[in-house]
């Protein structure tokens, strides 16, 4: 038998490494795509399956909840049955969920496919991806690998509106989920080249810990996601009231209490010499908690931006779903450039410095958009801010995955993957909820204040507006508001005054939301000292 030449062997290994990276990045892309692909098509999907927009938003919320609740347990299952097997089983479950969603005739079947099956699949896939990167790439190559995998997820969120808009406009929203099934099949074929993480001891599943963590995280995230409808502290008009407070307060308190009980239980297991679901010592790891904190802030700002910018483009400017998706592409371009370029051209760059610069870039993008946004600005106003925000996201993506996983031994990488993805889901939920809540609160106050000083609007209409909009004014386009006023028989001068007030209120609400996101980015800078100053595996000076 002829021995393979060293050059050919190296080329083969390089090719295998590229296929492994492609497989894991495709998995991350698929998981993230569902978070944004249907946001531009909610009304169409709701009409097609005979439900309301609120019903469909509930399905999206349930998907996030299932992932957040099961992510830590999913990481432990990966350690129990093998990370590659968990990844492939998760892909099969996810593919079944996508097929069920594509064929869904009603909301109940959609909830089963999209919210439950896809959520369970994602809870197995995402922690396994983190562990499989660690087992397939040497320490010095992990920052680049994690950067590309994280970039694939962020790009999926960025291009999701474009994909959803194209599919819904020219074909059907169902083709998006049918396409996911095809992608799952391709991933399963390629996954055979992925090397499994080294098997250690056979862990046990802490059932009580799994229940406590799932319920605690689930209640907290559910409370955060309901803030825009129920209010943060005081109940909004028409919302339920528990002891004079918004249910959000009690849900978040109950969630935090259960999470506290979870860590107390885990500490008790460790004291007994029994294996916990999550080792409490991990939370004392300075580097790990620093990386997790950055993930929380990154996804908080990232999902807040993805909530605010499409609203401005599609509602305030009235652009189509396709045009909105195209205008978000600059973010994807700069994100990819940073996520790929930094590890390639500056492999020894200080992670702490890169993370700081990334956060500053996201902060600058939010501030530039806040300053330049006004009632007369057009679509072009988002280009430079999105380039800056994408650059910051790419910089963070190029470092954080390696920072968190390198903080622990390789055998704990799946466990860290579960915690990491729980934190990112929490950050995404908080970012969307906070941006939406601040936007609607400021929009309502601005709209009511503007019409109160308008001489064209009768006192009776002002009083009706104050009563009806107490719980929050909807974020309406000019066309939607005009149609509503025409149906109500409003006079032309009243309609014009309301349109002017609505235009001003929309911008005020968007600016306030951007201001909160900029503040969150600036706050993250105070935690960057926990990020290591040198790359994993490099010698310290």
C-alpha cells in the first residue's frame, strides 16, 4: 500500500476541518434562523392557519421558552449519550418539527412543530455544537472556529427577514420550513465527519435540578416576554393584576427564587459527593462568568436592534419585507468581516481589547442612529449604524465562544454550552422586551402629549384617546392609521393632526429604545475586566 504524502494528508485534514466547521456553522445558522425568519410574515401566517397575530406571537414565545428551559439539561444529555449523537438526534427532532410546521393546518399543530419539537431539538443541538468545536479544533484554532459559528447564527438573524419576505411574497411561508428540512438532511450527511468529544465517565441526570432550573428560567423568561402587554410593575389597562402588581413582577420573582433553590440543591449534591446538573463552582470562575456576562449583553443589544430597525424600516417608512431585509444586509457584511478577519489577521489579539472595541462599536452604532433618526430621515440613515453594530457583533463573536469554553476543562464544554445558550436566550428575551416596552411607553406618552396641544383635534377625541391608549398605543404606519381614522369618520384636519402626532411619537419611541440599548452596551464595558487579556493557550507575559 502506498503511503499518503504529507502534503496530501495535510490537505485532507484541512478539508475535513472545513467540512466540520461548515456542518457546525450550518447547525447554528439553522437554530438562529427561526428567531427572525417569520417576523415579517406574522400576519400572513396567522391568516393562513386561522389564528390571530397574538396567537402566532405566542407560538414564537413558546419556542424561546422551550429552548431556555431545556438548554442546561440538553447539555448534560449530550455528555451522557455523546455530543455527536445528541447533535444528530437533535437535528432529527428539529427536522420533524420543521416538517410538522410546514404542513400545519392550524395553531395547535404549529405549536407542536415549531414551539415544542424545534425547541427540544435546539436544546440538544446548541450545547453539542459548543462541545464539538472544542473536540474538533486545537486550542489555538478555536477562536476562529467559534467566531465563524457565532457569525453564522448572527447572520441567520440578519438575513432571516429577507428570506422570510422573499418566501412569503413569491412562494409561501411554508417553503421556509420545508427548506429547513432539506438543510437538516444535509447536516446529517456531513455530521459523519465530525469527531465526537472524548467520552469521560457516564454522568447521571439530576432530575430535580433539571425541573427546578427549567421552571425557574421558564417563569423568568415568560415574565420578561409579557412585559409589553402586562407592564413591568403596574398592570396596564386591561391586563391582569396580582395583588395590585403586574403578573410580570411575581413571575420574575418566582423564577429567580426557583433558580436560587436550584443552586442550593446543586451545592447540596456536591456536598454529598453526588454529581450535580451544573457545578456551582462554575459560577465562581471569573473568566467563565465574564464571558457569559458579555454574551448576555451582546444578545440583549443585538436582539433589541433587530426589533427596532425593522420596525422603523417596515412600519415608519412603509418598506416591503424584501427591502427591509436588503437594508439589514450591511450588518451581516461587517459582522462576517470582523468574525472571520480578526482571528485570521490578528490571531494573537487580546480578547479583552477586542471585546472592548466591539462593545464600543455597538455603542457608537446605536448612538449614531439615535442622533440621525428623525421624521424626515430615509432608509439610508441605518446603513452606517448597522455597519458599526455588525462590526461590534462580529468582534464579540470572534472571541467569546473561546473565552467561555477555555475557562473549563474540555469535558465540561457541553455543560458550559448549555449555560451559554441559556444566557443568550435570556439576553435576547430581555433585549426584545425592554426595547419594545420602552418604545411603546414613550410612543404613547409622546402621541398623547402632542394631540393634547393640537387645536385641530376636538376635546372629545382627545378624551377618547386618553382612555383607549392608557395600556399603550400601537406602533402604526401612516397607512394603517389613515385607514383606521377613515373608518371612524374622522375629518381631514383631524386625520392630518393625528398623522403628524403619530410620526413624531414613532421617532420618539425608537430613539428611547435605542438610548436604552446604547446604555446597555456602555454598561457592558464595566464587566470586560473579567475577559482574559491573552488568547487561550498562549503564554502569559
